[in-house]
């Protein structure tokens, strides 16, 4: 065996050993760390859009948008910028609570920012329908304070603070055209010394209409006497990274493009965060919009040249870089083990895995962790006014973990009433699911799809099978482009396939999500349930 082949063989053995030792920690669908001192993009192949990140000592923390999903404001951790894990959420529920008890597609937490100041973590996040909030914590895993309104208003988005050396505090943000009635504007406002309230009028520091249409997502920094605003422009899937700099907080700001798609397949490269290492390296985390799979996270090398950042690889020396797909890992002086964001769940812990989110603020009784190694999901009444899953709050979902993968759930179904059902769904503006359903005294496996569910589309049956027993394995196999194939089994060995395929679609500002639901159409105080033994993600 050639030396290179031997190295590959040994690495595969290593990964296999890691999978065996801790199948819930290491994803079987996507690993960014190549195990040879390099990494591949995306470093997180899941929908963590609008990432912002900081370094505190030897630790990196990243947050992202979560929109209407609860818990919200996910918090991720890494030691080397390549191997990331999900360690918590800053919002258990979203406020106003009554508003977010119902599904609010596209609302909720838009692009947030995180900073560490005076031994506290600060997260500023916008809700485009209500305003800009602040939540704080002494420890990254909380407890986080009740969100405080920093400034009320519609269309205020993408806030980021800056504490200046003179003691003043500032906030930059952009505007959402859908709510404010205008966009492509970056402003700076003064905050009070506590950073809890806007006290100054908006100063427009940049109008992007001429050169940077749809400029948004500003991130505020100061270096070598310059104020910098890193802001993507040109659109989520087609844009570039604009850098603004000035010696004065209110400008005038000079402009330069630091990163665009160039000759690569990395469209967009959209908003993100500059971080450094203790060894003096500079890196940039950003997202790429890949439609059905959402906005995945990339890591780019970054250099400072003449007090301008150059992100990615500058092949022609013009001061503008393009993204890398494979690159040397950050030099941090240590080697850390391979880790990934959780996807599979054995439900052996007395709490839900952090990868799970509901479509709205959850209600106690939808699902319970148990000491028996399963998750009990009770059937939840779905009113006639909710005519499809698009507005169903009790879908327990998670982000897709790769372009191609297989998701299988093992469950025991214990219905009490006709039409109770448990399903495994690929959910977006179009959705499809495979479910076990009680029909009279019989059990059916049904596979339904809904095209244009967000436009009040109606479900149509793809297939139906009469079955016996109550333990089933439901499966969705996802291929390139989000093409889904559904199947089921009562043994976990031989699966019966649904002939028709389904092509997944993204939701509103989010990629398609994998989900589980348990529903009924009658009112009772003693519903049936499904015990979910495990949920596993594997390679196709």
C-alpha cells in the first residue's frame, strides 16, 4: 500500500473508532476536519445562518439566526474554528410570548451579534417586527437575562455594538425593506454607557444603493485607530463582502471589497465574523446560501494588508480574495479532537438533545424525556383552522446535516383514537412525510406531500400501506438537490419503499428541516402517544 493510501486508511480506521465510541457526538453525514491538518468547507454543513463569533481566551463562541424556532439563539463552541459543537440556546422561548406561541414563519430572531465585555457576554438580536433586544450572561451557557428592548421599531435589523476607548458605546445596524420600507443603508447610533438603550439619533454612515445594493449584516470593529464595518452586499445568494473603514466613528467611510465568489462555486459569500487566534492569525466565518439546505458556515483565512482585510485567497493580488474549499487548519498551538454538531439522538438523556427545536414556543405535554431511553410524544390536537403542517407548532425539528444522508426513526405507536398519527417529515414551503396512523382498528403507513403548503396547499397521498403491530422504522433518504425517498419497516432490516420521490424546498429564510410530529383531530384529556426509541443520521 502506498504511503498516502496508508494514511487515508488509518484515518478511516480512526474515524470508525470515534464513531463507535461516541456515535452521538460525531456526525456520520459530515465531518469538516480532514484529520491531516487540513479542513474542508463548510465547517458546519447545516443551516446556522448569519453567524457571528468571538474568541474568549482559548475558546471560540458562535451564534446565529433562529427566526421563529424555539429554543432560539443557538450557541456553538469550538477550540480550533473547525470542530464545532452546539452547547446551548440564549432563548428558551421567544417574546412577546403570546405572539410566538403561534408559528411566525420568517419572524423572530434575525442576524444577532455576540461580544464579551466587562466579563459578561452580550447578545444583541433583532426582531424585525418589534425592535432590537439585548440579553446578557456571566457564563456562556447561561442563565441569560430576560431580553431587554434596546430600541423599538419595525425593520431594525442586524445590530452590532462597539465599546470605544473613550467610554462611549455605539451600535450599527441595517434596515429590512420588507418592514422599514427602505434598505441598503447602514447607520450608527450611540448607546448609553450600559449598552442597554439607544440615546443618539441615527447617523447614516453608508448608502449602498450605488455600489452595494442590499448592504446589511454590519459587524463593528476597531483596529489600529480605524473603525471597521464588515457588511455583505449584493444579495444573500449573489453578493460579496464589503469593508468600510474610517478614522471617525461617523465617517466618512472608505469602501473596499474583501471577498467575492471569484472562480469558485461558493456563491454569495455572505455575512459573518472576523476572529483571531492567540498565535496572531486572522480568520473569517461566513455563510453560503444553498437553497434547500439553508445557509451553511464556511471558514476563510484572512490577512491584513495596508490596514485592509483580505479574506480567502487573493490569486491575482488585487486585494480581493475568493473562498477556499480545503485549507490548513488554524495554528493554535494545540490539537483538539474531532467534534461535530449533534444530529442523531438515542434519547438516553433525561432531556432533549440541543439540536431539536419546535416551530413555536413549546407547551409542556408535547414531548417528555423518560428514564427508559425513549422520547414520549403525545398526540396534540390540531384545530380545523390549521389546515396543514405549515402552521403546526408541535413539529420537533432539526437542521439538515449534509447534502446527502439518511434519517431513520424507530418508534412504538400507542394510539387511542382514530386518525392519531406519528410522522417523520421533510419540512419546508413544500413538505412530505411518512407516518403511522390509526384508521379504525387498523394501522396504516401513509406517505403524503403538500406542494405550496405556505400558500394553503392541501396534502395529497403518495402511498398507503395496511400494517399490523405497533413498532416501526420510518426513513427518509435525502439525495442531491434535496430529492427525498421514503420507506418503512417493522423489523429495521427490510424496508418497503414509496415509489414516488419528493423534492424538498426551503422554508421562509431557512433551509428544509427534518422533523417529527404526533397529531390528533379530537379533543381529549387522555391522548395516545408514540415512544421514539432513537433518531439516527447516517450516510446514504
